[in-house]
C-alpha cells in the first residue's frame, strides 16, 4: 500500500508545484511530500460521504478543494479533503454547504 500511496502523493505534490509556477494566485503552502502523505493517511474516510476509502486503490479517491478555487478557495492542504472520486466529481465546483444540501 505504501508504494501506491507514494506514487499518488508524488503526483499531487508535483501538480501543486506546477500550479504554483503557472498561477501566482495559487498558494501552495505546506505542499511537501510529508504533509500530503499525512493528509491522506490521517483519514481513511471520504469527508463528503463518510464512506471508507481503500487507500491501496488510488484510482478511487482524490483530494478535493473544500472551498473551490473557482469560488475564491486557496490551493492549500488546509483546503483539501480526502474524498471518493465519484463524490468529488459530483461536487464539482460547488460550495461544500450547497453540495451537502443537494440530493
């Protein structure tokens, strides 16, 4: 499981750094390997649905911007939540409160 998560984390760190270089409005505070790894490991449940996530299957989860960047959210680890991929896609760029109220 560690190797699969390592690959996922490395991609996320690389993407955060790339976004930071391409857009000066994106803050990548705390975007280190260790910080990302801790964020993923600290919860095995989707913050949107509460479903348990199989961390060994990195294709089934992602990190979601809790407050979407398109709505003024920052690209920081504090603004990221571990989520099932399908819940993340369903949320799209909705505010968390609006997503949770929708059926």
